[in-house]
C-alpha cells in the first residue's frame, strides 16, 4: 500500500473529510472508467461512482489494510456493479451490433471502418469506440470485469485476484479468453459486413 | 517450445510480463508458427482496440456532490442500524411500532412453546409427549379378564334363565392374576 494512502485512510478514520476527499480525487476517474466500461453506461457511471465512494466512506473504519486501498475500492466498485446488474438484468436488452451507434452527437448509422489492416490505425473513430464498447458488453460479466480492470485500469494480476477473490491462474485464463472473444467478435462483425 | 506451452504464456507475453529468456523463446516460436503468431496478434489487437476507448473524467462538481451526499448517507446509516447482536435488536425495537414487537415476539413465543413441550416430555408430565403404549397381555389372560368382567356384570344384573348360574361358576373359576 502506498504510504500516502495509508495515512489518508487513518485520517479518514478520525472523521477527517478532507483526507477522504484527497483519496476520492486520487481514484475517482479510475473508478468512473471501470464502472462505465463494465456497465456500458456512461450516463449511470457517475452515479455509480458516487455510490462506490459513499459505501467506501461508510465502511472505511472497517478497512484494516489487508490489501491496498485501491484494491479495496475496486472490490466495492465490483460489488456495486454486480448489484446494479442484478437489478437491471431482467430489463436489459441484448446488445445488437447492427443497431445505430450512440455518440455524443446523437445516434448515427454505423460506419464500418476498414479494419483489414492495423486495427490501431482505425480505432480512432468514434464509431469504432462505440462498437468496441458494445462488443465488450457481449462478453460475460466475469470476462468483462477482468479485461476492464487489467487492460483499461491497469490493475496487476495479483490485484485483480484479490478484488475478485480468485486465483491468479484464473485471472490470466479469463484475460486470455476475454481478449480472444473480444477480437473474434469484432472480427466476425467486420468480416460479416465486408 | 511447444504450441500448448506458448499459448499458456501468450497472456504474459502480450503484457510483457515474461522474463527476458522466456520472452525470447516465445518470440522464436512465433517466428516459425503461423497459428500461434496469429493468436498473439489477435490478443494484441484486442488490447489495442480496448485502449482506443477514451478516458472518461468525472464532472467538475463530483467532489462537491459527494460532500453533500456523505452526511445524508451517514445519517441514514445511523437510522437503520444493523440488527446484529442484542444492542442492535434493542435499538430496532425501541424505535418501532407494535407490529415490530409482534415480529420479534412471535418467534420468541413459538420457540419458548417448543422448549416447554420438550422439557415436559423429558419430565414425563401427563398429556405431554406421545401416548404410552398399552401393556402386552396373553390371549388367555385377555379372555379370562373379559369373562370376569362379563360375569361380574351378569351377577349385578342377573338374567332370569340358567345362564346366570353358569356365569357365576365361570366367575368363581377365574381369579384375577
């Protein structure tokens, strides 16, 4: 654990709200990106992030430093996301890769990028970003959690293992499967439209 | 290095988490194995596609909103204490309606009833526990008892014919054990 985090946590336990705000500033964007990419909803992401930090504040006196503060925060975020998914799952509509893409400028017809070459060169487009996000949502919850934590938020295998309470081998195996699934689904879509 | 071994290492290879020696072995294998090389490229493409997603940032007033929410959340958490332990339950009851008392007292009453019933069985109190079994008697003893009872009845309410005398003889011949 970073010393600064530990010190701030100790001050939080003494009801020092400024110390807690310092921790919030440090991790709010990380948590926001995790919940947004995991839930697929940037609209709800900020509310979910607020919920994560409220729950963390209410429970911080029980935090014993058995893992890093970041890991503990991701455990809470993961639980919040799972709870939210349970509540909305029955109303959830399956994502279709053929439906229009939502962008900041409204819904647009999907423009299929030329992805026959280097995907990095075409990944700049907003449409492809939306496609990647939607494809991400077609992965199972378990695979999506691992790939978002690792490839987007940069958590190490050990940290993900602690967050999800699974062995490191399982983390690697899920990460492998998630990457293969994601690539295959993106490719099958692109080839299907070519 | 075999394909199966290389595939197990591809996640670490993609993340550049292998030691230099092992990474070199994997690279050599990929140079000569088209299938494994394609798989490795797929993994790297997936990571690249994901990392093309833009980084999001919280709204500028995120912390201000949180500061406003926290006291409310703290107050709510104190109003609804976890009902663990005696203190938690007492606190729950103190702030509650008669219905809460009912919800708490009904299971206690049922529990006490069961406890008293079991205790009564243990002490052998009358009316508690299963009915005691009747004693087993032989067929002869049963017939003798029936005859005795019948004769006794006939003696008290004698018949006008000779059967009363016969029954008296029967009664005299059967003694209680």
